[in-house]
C-alpha cells in the first residue's frame, strides 16, 4: 500500500541516479520547467550543490517509496509562521496515485510541529488540474489569480492557494 510506504527524508548525493532518470522523462521536464536533454555532468553539479549547500528559509526533502526516491517536496520562503509548499513527483508513472497529497500532508505536519508554521502558500498553473485537485483535496483554498507563466509550452494563468492550520 502506497500510503504506508511514503517516507520523507533528507536528500543526498547518492540520489543522483534517480534525479538523472527524471531528467530523461519529457513529461516530468515539461511539467516542472526542467530543460530537456541536459548534460548529466551539469545535472550532477546542480544536484551536488543543492544537497551540500544549506539555504536559509528553504528545506527540500526527498519523497521515498520502498527505498526509492520518487520526488521531492519543499518548504520555501519560510518566514515567521509562513512557508510556501512545493512538490515534484519525478517518477511520472506515479502521478495521479495520491502520493503528492500524502507527501504534502507529511510535510505540513513536519513544518507545523518543527517550525511552527501555521500558514502554507502554494502556486500552480490553471491547466495543471492534478496539482489543483491535490491542493484542494488537502484543504488549500484559492486566494488569487495573479501572473502568468509558461507551462507545457503555453502561457498559463498562475493560481495562488493558501492553507491555514
């Protein structure tokens, strides 16, 4: 059962092989704004920097299922009791299985217990129906529609969400 096997954990340089495989998945790259056909050395360098450099007001954790890294989840722009939640499931074959919402709830619990976060913000594209459904399913409410950005090759409306716990 997927829900019992989801684990959030620190990312490491040993996760590079998973990240490299995501970089070869055109669906994942398109959905997450990753450049396609990137040089593996460039990806390794980016990942190594991300793993070793601590960033103020930012936490990235790996989403692991059955000891395999299948994505990552972030708390960004952490300030006082507020943070922005971001998530990417790198294994596109795992999309639509509820992993994102279960992982988000785990990260929200972590942020609330360990960092005192009570307000979570999130943003997604209007045409990203999976992301929108996930956010709404776990209690996020749409608060605005400000800005546009390229998503899947088209200019798309951005939607801002918020959850107060």
